[in-house]
């Protein structure tokens, strides 16, 4: 507990020795293997909107719950207006079914976590939409592309440049992170 482990090596996550504030240490700093890159136990429940492992990421936005990456594309947010448009690619074939979920957070923690209901076919895309707080949130998926649009959402806490996004499509979850930059009242990526 003094910064030097029992084998006289410096205490550090990934050295295989549980020390200090670590909950686990599996001798690596990879996510998705039961012990996170921050040496915290993996998210135990991936659909409860609770940060079970204390790493600031919730459910689908937590790499411990995600089965694959969400590669963010051109995206924007206007927190003062509650507007949001997120685009991304997910490695999932079309034809999926089940509920859609969206999780958004920043470096300070979760901002929004919502279940939108079951995906329904609309043309070539699957779509789910729901009232979230005083606004609406819609997820559409097709051809490996996912889009999340929000209007009148409470995004006032979105004030850190690092934005974490998680989407659930049926039983599949994908997580991505992007460094958003400020342009006037708008936050944009890339």
C-alpha cells in the first residue's frame, strides 16, 4: 500500500498484483476480459443505467459490456438546445431485433441512459424512438451504420471534451469514444 508491491516492484495496474484501489489485476491493461484497463471489476449488469464498476462508464458505453467498437463518425451536440446527432459504424449485420438502448457520457460521468423500445422496420432501416426526459431520442440502424438523434434533451452536464457513446441493438452492445471540440455553442466530432 505504499507504492511498492510485496515483490519490490512499483505498484501499477497491469502488473498482476492487486494493490491500492485496484479491485483486480489480471497482468494486463485490456478491457473486455473481466478486469478493466483501470483494474476495476467489469460492469456486472449491462442494462441497468448504473456504473457498477465505478469507472464512470455505464452499460453499453462501458467496454466491459460492449462486444465491439462503435467507430464514431461526423457527430454534433448543442447542449444548450438539447440537440444531438451521433453517427457511427458498428460491426453488426442487418436483420437484428430487440430493444435499442443509448448511453452518453463524458469524462465526468454518465449524462443520458435510455431504453428506446423495440426496433421496428422502416424502409431499409430499423428504428426505435422514445420520449426521454422532456425530449425525444431516436436510434436508426442499417447497413452497419447507426445514427442517434435527440431533440430537447437535458445535455447541460455535457461539458467535457471526451464523449463516450454506447448503443445497444437487441442483445448486442457497442462502445465508442471521441474527442469533441467546441465551435461556438456547438460541440463537434471530429
